[in-house]
């Protein structure tokens, strides 16, 4: 039985003034910077530990040097190992982009163009005062029950496989249908993981293919499956008490994301999942997660729940971090 949440359902949330966007601003406190991670109470974390069966562990992040070449115009980091004394070594990273590989987006990463970041924080709050940064979830970590919705495997089994190099909108009902077929349902405090199959596609590319893909991503001219429309996901996530959403593609949304062409081409911000879920509801988004080994293990024994532990880097005011995430089954 699904736990009841002591808060209004999504369709009773207020609209943000001057918009058609429902918002949870103030639901966790007027100055809150943590968002939905507030739902990770000690009781829910303790209950999540019962998801562990075999004790198998799966890292959900890519090696830090992947993608290679880097995407979205980032630079490759430089790693140097050196001796500090004849028998002691140290190392350093230069040009390190915390969102260059598998990542959590902090609530400081994406704002509505006129209304600001989660809970109304401004660009000055983020740039000058380090508000809504990744240090907030880093204090205690993101730890709870993880659920894998293996949409790619589910649709393949139905004879309608996803094409990883085409723009396909995976709607919220498809995720719910996938979870139902796997015999699991969402509970408050869950971390929802969605496998589109894009990561398997990327890992199978040769170096030339990866270089071509990086160039197309830089030019914003590539296509991939993703989660849309945003409003349906906002409703699903809020009503079920999901605390974080992690996906195995480059940006959670389908690529290219929803656009407005008039008067000039730009993102359709009001219909972006980044805005409706992260900015409006305070839900952290994960990108470029690697669920491949985990998905195989889940399919082998039919268990799609696990304890998920994630320790974002404690960078004060940081706008993203490698997830350092482990799924323990």
C-alpha cells in the first residue's frame, strides 16, 4: 500500500504568479535549499535498507574520463600523478568539470528565465552567495530506496524498441507501465531511475562515433529519447513523493528539448522537465547514469528495487557533482 503524504496533490499546488506552472515553493519552508531530499527521513532510509537481498553492488557512474570527447563544450580534465617524497605519491586534477560525466544537477543549475531558481532564489543568490548548491544534499548524502524503470527492456519486449539515436518522448504512463510490469510501485522517498538504453548505445560506439556525437551535441543537432511531457512527470513525481530522478541519457529531456521557434528559436522553458520538476518542485535530476549492469541483474531475478547511496562532492555552492552512486541489491 502506498504511503499517504501530508501535503496537497499536484493539481492543488498553487500556480507561480504570472505563469501556468504549479510550484512547491515554500512547501518545505520559505528559505529551504534542499527540496525533495527533505523526504529522506531516517525512517524511510531505514525502510530502504530492507531492499537489500543478495548484497550485490553496482556503481551507477561512468569513469570520470567519459564521455570522451567531453560533451556540451566542456574540456577534458588533466590528471597528474607525482611523487612528493621517494616513497609517497599524490595527484591532482585540472580543468575538472563536475558535470562532465555522470552527474547530479544541483538546484542551482537551472532557473526559470523570469522567476529564478527553486524557491525563488536569484542568479545573484547562486553566483554570489552559493545558494541552492550541491553542498545541501552532500551534507547527509542522497540515500533511499531506488527503483529502476527499465523502459528500454520493457518496450523491446513489447516489440516497440526505442531507437537511441532518434527523438522519442517517453511519457510518464510508459514509466508507470514499466514499473507495473516489473511488479513494483513508487513510494514516498524513492529515487526513480529510468533506463532509456542510450548509455548502452554510447558505450558501443567506436572513438570516431563518439567524436561525431560530441560534435553534434555541441551543435545541438543530435537526437535521443528522453522523458516528456514535463507536466505529466511533475504530477507523477510530486504525487508519489519521488526525491530524485536519474536517467541514462545526456539531459533527462528528449533531445532536442521542446523549443519555441517564434520570434526566435529558444527553449520552451515552461515545458521543460528541468523547470517543472527541478525548479518548481525541488527535485534533483541525474544525467548520464550507467544502469547497464544493474539492469541485467534486475532482469535476471526480477528484483527492481535496491538501496541507493549517493555522496555528491561537498563543493560549497557547486551547481553539480559526480553522483558517486552505488546500488545495493
